[in-house]
C-alpha cells in the first residue's frame, strides 16, 4: 500500500541542507525524487522516499537533528488549503481533530491520537512507514508543536515531549525548539500538555470563516479519497501499545460504528484481524530489537497477558524465539 504525502512536507529541506553544507542533488536522486517534484507543495510524493531523503541528509551532514531543524521554521501556511480551516477553529482541540479528520489530504503516513488522562492530554503521533524514521518522527512532532504554539501563543510550553528513539549527543536543538523536558527512549512519540491548553479559546478563531473554509476543503478532489485500511492501520499503530487496539475502540477512534468499519474493510478486501497482526509483527520487531525493553514489557505493549504467550506467537511468526532474534538484531538506545 503506497502512502503519499504533500511535497510541502519537505518545505525548507534545501535551506537546512545548505546551512549544513550538504549537496542535496545526489540525495534527491538516490531517493527517487527531483526538484521539479518538490516545486509544487501540493504534489503527492511517496512518504517512504521522503523519509529516505531525510535519513540520508542527516547521515551525510552527521546531524541527527536534521528533521527537527526543518520543523523549527514551519508555519500554519505549510498546511496549504487546510491552513485556513485549521487556523479558524475555536480551540486547539478542534484544530487537531480537524487535522486528524483530513490527514489524508496532508500526510497519509502520520497518525495522531489525543489521549486524555485526567487533567493531562497526550498528543500521540506515529509516522507509519515500513522502516521507522527518526527524522520523519521528529519532523512530525515538531510540526504539531509549532501548530500548538501558533494557536496558543509564543509563550506556550507543553509539560513534556517524548520520542521513542535514543537521545542525540547534543540536545541543543531540542531545547531551543521545545523549551520543556524532552524524554527519549519513551514508548511513544508525542507531546504532553494540560487538557486546559487544548480547550483554551483560539483568539484568531472565527466561526463564519471556519465554515467557509470547511466548504472549500469539502470541494477538494481527494477529500473523500480515504483508504479505510490505512486509517485502521494507523489507528492500530497508536492504540496497540496502549492496550486499546480492539475493533470497537479503533472504530470509535475513527469516528464510525463497528459495523460501518467492518463493512468498509470487507468492501476493500481487508480484515481487522489481518491488519492487527501485520502491525503487531512490525512493532514486535521494533520492540524486541530494543534491548532496553524486557520481553515481558514487549508482551504487554503488544497486548499479550504473559511473556510465554508472546514467545509462542513470536516464534510462530518469525521462526525463532524472541530472545534469539534479539541477539541478532539488538539496537542500543
């Protein structure tokens, strides 16, 4: 299933590359991209190629914060025609829910979920690609952070920012952008903030303008071109580590009834069970390869009641026990 993203996702790529002394042209060629493809911000390009380009640039520049540096200068206008609709929402919560609803118009690979925990909300994010991308993940979190600050004001500070990957040697860019505690080696990518922040009035919100923008967005060619399989897959990616990836919860997260979700999956020739198992396989490899996670913790994150039941499933899927697989694939945080 090919996942597409607006070329605007690579806005200011060339500027950051130039600042770091990187020749972008050979990297573009290696990723199967061209300057012409990126000239139109609304051009749809494969998300995997974008991630490959970011990773190659970070490696060439010896700069593990390449994606985050791109996020530093992002503006609401980079959301294209969606920017007007987002900026006119009455609250940040409404703005984020608007992005979630229309994410297929912006970036099909980015999944977002708002998790309420008493007075705190976690804005969970996942860039759903075949291979995890540190640069794409940091760019995605940085873009949403910039959106929050654009709506709440330059003095807004979240309670914390989380990344699943390891910390870079130098945290200067993270501190400069977020100005709050940043935790690495977390179980998710995302932003933690007060629930009150999401419900604070947006000073620039205008109901009449939001309605006008809504009507305009609804006329876009791809507005109804959502892939139910991709939407379910993205939601499972976020909900599985939370222990909530049931068909009922996923349907609710997508704003539809269970019967409607199942009917649409049937029409697409997909099943919830197959999607769940595919995501579980991908996350299992990511978690088992991380030596900081005990196999018991991995089994919990993947929805198993015990390490033994997880071991049986993993062995059946990959042909060897997880502890043996880990020895050959261990990564260090």
